[in-house]
């Protein structure tokens, strides 16, 4: 068996042990998912204006707000920046 095959089997065994509550080697990552609609509403922007201002595809924004999709870690971090520094985020995008 190749070393890749052995690595895959070992990884699956670790994942199975973690799922059963055994072993402690696995890392658990939690992502804080921001309330996209609340951020947008605090800023007083329509979906279209928010999407345009922060260069987020409108369909993606709608999916987040309707709960069909959730922002990944990078998008969550970006939304957090928008929530805390909305003007600076816009300025950074307009300078690019």
C-alpha cells in the first residue's frame, strides 16, 4: 500500500475515534457566523446596495440572509470587519 493510502486510512481512523468521543488529537474549529441581515440593516442599506458596496454577489448575500447558505470562515471574518469598520472597509475597496 502506498504511503498516501496509509495516511488516508490513519486519518479516517482518527476521525472515527473522534466521532465516538475517543482520542484527543483532533482540533475542533468553531466559526462565529454573523447575522448578515442585522449588519446590513444597522448600516441602513438595501440588499443590492450592501452587495454593491462590499463587493458581495447579490445571490450570495440573499442566500446567507435566507439561511440557504452560511458564510465560510473567510466571509465571516470579512463580515465582522464590515460590522465593526464599515466606512474603512468601503474605503479599502474603493482604493483597490
